[in-house]
C-alpha cells in the first residue's frame, strides 16, 4: 500500500475501513484454497486420469544378483617372535665361561654361562656328611629298639629272657659263626713227614670223659723248639664242637703213635656278643641257645618310650639332612646356565670374567625364537564368531609399503576383555614366511573368515529385522521399473540369510536371481 492509499484509508469512516480490511482478508484465504486444490489435483490426476506414476523419493530399487562374497575381520597388532626368553640367575659369583655370541644361534640345552661353584661344592660335601651322620643315627636308634644279630651263625649263649630289664651295655647273647673248632698241637720228637692232611686225630678236651674225633688240616713244614728245649712239629686239627666246648677249654691229642705235648688252647670260629645299646624291657626274645641266625636278624625288642622317641628324632633328622643334601646338589646344577629355548641371541650383556650378583644383575642374555612371527589381534564380540583356527590372514606393514604377507589363525581365545560394556577377544596369528618383517613392527591384518562364490545377494540395507525384504507388488514401480511409485503397494517377504561382506548379504531362500527388492535409503530421513 502506497502513501496516498494510506492517507485515503485514514480519511475513511471507521465502519468503511472495517469492510475494506475484511474484504482483503477473504481474498488471501481464497488464494490459499486455490493453491491447495491445485496440489491435490496434481496428486490425484495420475490415478484418475491414467497418467504415468511419479517416483517416490527416499527409496532404492535393486535386483537380486549373483556375487562372490568374502567375509573379513580386520585389526592391528604388534609383531612378536615365536618365543622369547630373558636369561637371569639368582646366584652370585664370577662367570668362568660364556661360550656363545650375540646374533649367534643356540640350541635348547646349550651352555650359556658357567659360574664359579667352589662354595656350592663345599656345601654339597657338608650336606653329604650330615646325611650320613643322620643315617647312622637312625641305625643306632633302631639297634637300641631292636637289637640284631651281628653275624651269621649259632646262638651259643643267651643271657636274657623276656621280661628282663636291661640297661645300655648289657650282654644279650653270644653268636658263633660255626660249630668248627681248631686246635694247634705240638708233637715232640716227631718229624713233619709223620703226619699228613686228612689224617684222623683223637682229641681229649679238658677233664671230660670220652674223646672227640678230628682231622688234620695242616702240618708245619719244619720243626720248632718248645719252651723246655725240645724239638717238635705243629699239627692243626679241626673238629666239630660237641656243643659244650668254648675257647676257655684246653685239649690234647693222639695222632697215629704220637701224643701231643702238654695242653693246647682251643680256637673257636668267629664269635660276637650282642649288647643292649639302650635301656628298657626285653620282649620277643624267642630264640634259644643253639638256634641259627643270619646277620641282621632282629633278636628281640627293648621296649621303652625313650628308645621310640630316639628313633623318631633320628628319622626326622635324616629326612632333614636328605632335603638339605638334595637342595645343595640342585643348587650346584644352577651354576651352569643352559639355553631354555632354541633361537637367536639378540642380546648378550655379560661375558667370561664378569661378576654377577643374583637378580640385581638383571638380564644376562635375551634369546628370540625366530622360526616364525606371531601377533595377537583384538577382535570385537560381534565378529569373533566368524573367526576360526586355520583361516588365512593378509598382513601389511606401513614400514614395508606394497608388500603383503600371509599368516594363519593359530588360536582363538575365549578370555575376553570388557571395556565400557564392549568385549574383545585375543586372536593369535602365525606368520611363517615373514620376509623383512621384524619383531616390534606394527601391522594391519585382515582375516579371511568365509567365502561364498556365485551366490544370490542383495544390499545389506534391503534386509529388515526379522529377515524381511520388501518386494514390489502390481503398480508399485514406475513404468521403467527403476523407481518406486507407490509405497503402499510394497509387499513383505521372509528370506533366509547366508554370509555377508558388510555391503551385500547372501539370500539362500526367499529370493531368486533377478527378483527386485525395494528399501529405504539410509540417509533419506523417512520412515519405512
């Protein structure tokens, strides 16, 4: 409205001005209604008048096609050797030898270092002596509780009986090694050729009536002179003890026509007296005089609390000594440091002549097993189900542009790590042919999880929850079939899914090659 019209309007009467304003208001409303009617007619005319359908914005039309789908899981990691070991020691001393070189190869069990072990050897010797002393203590404690036969033979005398109380040093029994007696007789005025080995001899023992028959077992090869100046020869006679003779008896003999001179001492076979080495009451002494025993046979028990306590104490001392000896021996082995794995020595920090001071010396050497390289990828929980041992992995490194290396999934761990409600799982990859790759390099990896060749597939976005796709019904598409004309004519269809590479997904059932699907573009901002 220009200024003149404004002035004219101000000059009009109030009632007239009201009618003029109302007229103009209704004119604007009429114009708006006309525009709305035109838009409605534009939308309805194609349906009523048979014109061509117009495209519906925000929808994409795709055809189910055959494709090769390859599922991959990607990630990054740092390369490590197949195995590594830092050589250390808990011992202190001077290094005597170190027969290996940095960057050289070593086999498992090779000697890396030998340390001066003179102190350790002394400790082993002392531990061995202590163990023998403890073993002797056990034996003595056993003897105190259960005295044993000291040799094999016959119990010639028994001095105690069950129920007797004895103290240390009490004689318990006497054992004779055999029943044979030997006596050396002197025959005066007889030449040595008057006697021969095997010749019979009649022996008179002490004041006992009767004689005992013996046999010549030895004849001296020359004569001797007796104390009273007579010449005589010596003849040794062996006979069986009739059971009443001891070395306290004297004897004489007649051999052929010769009688022995004076009385000769009787020599008993080896004999031993068994003494108590502890105090207590005798029990279990069942053998009688004349019984045979073998060396080590238990003769009886000398029962007492002190004897049993002494045996237990001795036994514990022996166990302690054995443990100490074993520890000392094991410690001696530690002075020779062996390679725990086979591999390449990448670091050697000590040499022969250096002194080490236990763990404070740190690492003596570092060994890498470079038979292969390994890496540990962190795979998220959404993808871990796709990964399996044996799958092929493509590995690249920024340090080696243009080179692609091939690895293999070795292990898929179920020991996941959760951070912020999201879980990842470690996957170990082995690279056998690693070329110029080195431990410590950062690499990217793509695991080829699954491959489906020549399968019917559609875009991932075409599949809705519940494994449903939209297919066009009659009149849903434009005449050229390239666009959606009427969303109301779309139909839902259930499908069965297969593998997906992230962009496309396999349809194993529900669609065939060439079928059309319609889906809403991800960035259209429209409801489905």
